[in-house]
C-alpha cells in the first residue's frame, strides 16, 4: 500500500487522507476523497464525521482487525471487575454504514506522490517474561488477564506497579490498577502481608498539583510506597525480580523481588509514521498544535495517540480533537479560513482509587 494524498487524519491508532490509492496484482487502484488509517476511537469518530461531510461513498477506513477493543476497560479487567469480552465488539458493528472498510494493515505512507506502539522489548526480559506467572500488563489483550491471575494468586510479598520513561496512553491508568489491587487485597484479607509499591519514572505522582495533593493523602492513608524517578529496565521473571534504574542518580539500579508485577510498557510512535516524511524528529506525526494540520503537508491532518500534540494521549483528547479537526477540514474544503482551534483539552477519565 502506498501513495496517499489529500486529507489525512490520525487517531489513537491511525491516520486519514484523501485521494488514496491501493495497488496490488489482485486489485485496481481505489480512490477516496477521505481515507482514515486505523479503526480505533479516533478513526471511527472521524470516519463518521467525514461521512456526514463528504458522503459515505467518498470515505474509506483501513483497519486490519475484525475486533475493536475499548482499552480503557482493561484496567478493570486486570482488577477482576470486568471481563475481556466486555471490552470487545466486532469492528463491523462500529464502522459507519456505507463507508468502505479496507481490511488491511498500512505498510507505507508517502505524502509526496497508526497508533502508539507498545515496546515491551525495551525492557530486558520481556515480552517472554509474560510466560511466567506473577506478572501481567493491562495494555495488551494477551496479557491483561494475567494481571488478574497474579492478583488472585497473591499470597505475601511485594506487589509492584510501574510507569515507564515514555509518553503513555492515559497517564492515570498505571495508578488505577495499583489502587484497585490494594482494595482487592484488603477485601480478601491479604493486605497485611503485602507491600504495595508504585515505581514511576515521573518526578511527581500526578501532573496536576490539585489532584496530586489528594492522591498523596490516599497514599499515606493506605500505606502505599511511591518511588519517584524509578524506571523499570529489566524483568527476571524466573527469579521474580524487577530491576529499576534511578533516573535521579544515573547509573544507580535497584532490584526488587515481587510476588506480583504489573508492567506499563514503554510506548512510542508507529513505525509507519516514524519512517515517513510525516514524522517529527522523534517519530510522532508533526502537527500544528492548534489546527491539527501537518506542519509541512497541508493535505495531512491528525488526532490522537500518534501525534506530537503537547497533551495527554486519551480518548477524551480525541473527542475534543475530532470536533476541531472536522471543522478545520470543512473550512478547508470550502476554501475558507479556519476558525476553530484545539485548546489542548484532555482528561484521563476517572482515577479510581477503590472498589466497593
């Protein structure tokens, strides 16, 4: 797949454009006024908006997966409050009627003529470490149920939760599973034998001071151990050991034995974008932060996780961005001046600290 031109939109897992061509020995070129690459939250939202703007026959969505997962639920899956099945729906049931669904994976983007990637491999010992018990991650459908299994099987020792030294989807989620696990351990009478530890690469427990102050009160009340500027670099799953680097003291590392380990993996831009002219120096889709238009290619736009917008990568951000982008594209198609700007709004949703 190659050669994309005109409008393009990116969501937590994708991009959109207009005048897209697919070419293979088995198919003729296909032309669409609007093309959405990726069928996640932003992709589905924007394809629906573009359908209303230019007509369903002029919109196509490229998405290889037959199943759409609502990932925010996975925090609750890891804590035993929801099932994986409750987070999934057939992609076909969410695709706007009349819009063309191209069941394929984007291989190349060439604006001249999708997604945040999880990088477990950047932590030594992963992802192979997930084959062992006692370790899970709410960021993958393959590993989220392992979190709940590790929590159920907990007997005594350290329950360790991590936050990586990269941007992540929903910055509150790594803490949510800690609080929910703490609540479960209390409910089952195991909390007295547990040390609940949250090791985060960040210098603060939460980015907004008002909420950080409240969270510190909860931490103190529940006797939770918070280690700031601690980044997970290795998992020795056979020994049930996690190795952390102290970002405040370069070269210093600490080994923590665990009875349960929840890993929030390092995250980064999609290789499809990173290896294209659309990327900034790090690899994110390079956008004007107010108009959501590409800084170099005027026919390219984006929203969501794959962008370099200076805001948190959440579904709430996508909701706000999609309204701005829809207005922007509408104005540009009419050759009018854009009049709506993205103000950076985002939210991590409810930061759950307990369970009844």
